[in-house]
């Protein structure tokens, strides 16, 4: 695995303190992304996977730079790597139709295995996934067998029960579903939607075709997840049900040693781009600290 750097202007990605575009080899695919490094050796690596129709910059929203997950993670001693998932960014030229869930998870695992071989990772990886990226994050964890430690998985923007009719489930960036992805516009800083235009990308056909099947797939993925998991549900989540009965049943299917659930007030589905982003990202980092503490106690 090689890791190379390119200018923000070359990728059309807004620059920010400590954050730079990267390219990563992942089992025959070249994945683009964003990387933030701490001043010293990393405590861990936060790996971030975006949802359908977005790109890695979702985790480095510039409408409110203080809310960037990448910058916050680096400021607290972590390396933070947000990847354009297979079928997005650079890899779209190689797999224009995208990949299904299991294939994406395999390429992400290979990318992280290679990263571990060349770069310090501290105690290991914490994978953060939003929406469809959360599905990939859980699938990565379900098949994890690498030498590096997987410390935990932090997921937002999904459950395992749809709240929308079947005919809307694969229409991620359509006019009919815009309000489902964003919720009330008051939840977002000024200029969010201008910035979001640079983050949006077509949903690859193979990925889109598989979207409605998640409730059927989730149990087989969940029973193989053996690391701590945290789910965050936005107050204005409209794609997925997140009532107490749904959440209890969903978390019970996991083989995780412990599961945390949060309900975030003042947030829509695209949590990391709204006013609530900073609080959410600080919660991600608090969960990472909890996973690190557990890892340290297991080795002493």
C-alpha cells in the first residue's frame, strides 16, 4: 500500500488546518480521501466512511470549520483518515458501477491493513460510518481478521427498519427525498448547501440496487461484530425508524461486548454538516477514548 499526497486544489477539496488530500491503494483500487495527523505519534486512527451520494469531505465540512471530525480528532491526538468509498472519487473510474457491500468492506479492510504496514496507528482503528458508510463500517468489523486492533465502530444515520416507502429507498439524491436527507434547513450553518454541492456524487448503480436490502442483511452482519459499537440517531432522522423498540431489537443482534446508543437533538440525517456536528464528533471521540481504555485494560 502506498499513500501519496496531492494539493487541495487538484482534488477540488477545501483545505483546512492539518487536513490534506491523500490517495490510498486498496487491493487493486486507488481510493482518494482526506488525512489529518496529530503533532506526535497517534493514539489511534479514526477511519471515516461517508454515506451514499457524498464523499470524504462530509467529515470535514467547511461551513463550520470548528466542527470538522478530522481536525477535532487530530487535535486530540488521533490520526483521522476519511476515505472516498469504492465507487466514489478516484476509484469511480475503475469501478464506475460501484461495488456491493461485502466487496466494499473487503477493499476498506485491505486499505487499512496496508496503512498499518506503513504508518503508526497507536492502539488501532476506530471506524466511523454515516448512513450507507455505517453499513460498510459494520461489514468491515464483521469480517475483521487483521493483525491491527479494531477498537470499535461508531455509526450514525441508519437502523434496520425503514421509515419510508419502498419506492423511495434507493432514491438518495432525488428531489423527492431531499428533505429526508437534510430535515429542517434551520439545522445547518449558512452556506452549508453551497459547500455540499462539492461533496455530492452520483450513487453507483450496484450500490443503489442493494440499498433496500439492508434490513435483510443486517442480522448476518451484526452477529459477526465483536467490537464495541455506538449508534447515534438524529432527532430529525426520516429515512430510518429509531423508536425504542427498534433500537433495542437492533442492538440485541450484535455480538459486541457493549453497545452505546445516543439520540442527538437538533440534528438531521446529515449530522456531520449541521450545527450539531461538533457535539456529535466530540461524542465520537469520547467513544474512541472508551474503546482505548478498554483496549488498555485488556492488555494489562
